[in-house]
């Protein structure tokens, strides 16, 4: 198997695991979203500490902590991903898997929008068209839901902010997640401890297997991240960008076919507009990449 094909398999595996998360979080009920989130942070911190020690990445982690600018960016990333993880867990356990999938469908478009508003980047005409169609989709879905699709917007903008902070920090995936979870761990420990003291904790209250599921949240968080990191070094960015649609496609299918969430005609129309916007955006992205490669090839021959 070639290195690029191996990377493709890693990427597919990562996004399939992320896409299957709606099947995992309900297993931790009757725990609430905040308790599940706290345990995810706590056990992720434990797993990442073990991984850092096992791979000998302590010097890289120390370098991140010593750099005030990068530490500030990772602190921002840590608190933003907390909203993302918490919002997603809440959505899944409250019958809003389809709306959660919408957040990750529109995330690429939100990321581009943030590039324009924060980094001063300029959009091509086709990208503006994609943004306009996506905006129309949000209007249609707002009318259908009778409210803004706030879960989708929370997930999209929080993950977009997270990606922007991580990109600016320019840190390794494993090391940065280790720092982020270490920053959040004291808060998670405090919340879990408070639940235990007040007798409201579900950890261990539903039997050993349920408690084991809680401890597995760290591994479940780390595995797709490691797979994604392996894919990112082997697969071109355009290919990686296309793979990211696997997760929301699987989430949407689970929401409709497994959880039987309601999909009235207005909602189908809204999602159809989102998919049209993504097709326009993706075609433009691939065409722009090909033009860039052609220009590079011509410059090399000149």
C-alpha cells in the first residue's frame, strides 16, 4: 500500500469515527451533557499525558507552555472546543443529531467567512455564490424550525474559531491537545468532584461497564485525532477537505434513519441548499487548486 493510500485510509477511519459519535454519547446516559463533557475532558487529559510520555514529546509540550503567545492561543482553543464538545453532546442526547450534522456541513463555509472577517482574505466570485446560497439555507431552516438553528451555528462557529486558533498557534496535534486538556482538567475535576460530593454523579452508579464507558471517552477522543494527524501528513489538503464531509453525512444519515428525527419539506429544502452551496464551494476549491498547480508547472518550465 502506498503512503498516500495509507493516509487516505487513516483519514476515512478518522471521519467515520467522528461521524459515528451519535451512537456513542447516548450510551453514557442518564448522565447529563455537562457530566459527560467533564469526563471527556478529564480522561482525554489522562490519555494525552500517557501518549506524550510514551512518544517522548515532553520537550515539545514544555516549549508550547513556555511560549506565551502560543499558550494564549491554545487557551482560547481549549475553551472554544469546550463549547463545541458540550454543544454536540447536548444535541445528540436531546434528539438533534440532524441539526448537529448541519453545523459540520456549514463549517467549511463558516471558516472561509471568518478568514474574510478576521484575516482580511478575499473571496472569489464562486465562493461568494456559495456563501449566498448557504445564507439562504439558514433563512429557510430558521423559518422551518421557528428559530435560528443555534446548535448548528454554535458548532460551526466554535469549531471554526478553534481551527483558526490552532492554525495560528502552529502546534502539533498531539502536543496541542495535551496542553488544551491540561488547561481544562482542573475545571473538569472540580465539576466531577462536586457531583460526587452532592450525590449527583452517575459515574459508577450504573454499574462497572457504564463506568468503563466513561473512562473510554479519552481514548475515543484521541484515536480519531491520531488517525487524522497521520492522514494530514500524507493526503493533499484538497483531498483532506473532501474527506471532512464524511462525518456530517454519516451523522445526518443516523439522525434520519437510526434516530428517526423529523424532516419536514422545509427542512429538506434547507439542507438541499446547504448541499448545493457545498458543491459550488468544493468545485471552486478543486478548480482553483488545479489552476495553482498549472501555474507552478508553467513557472518551472519557463
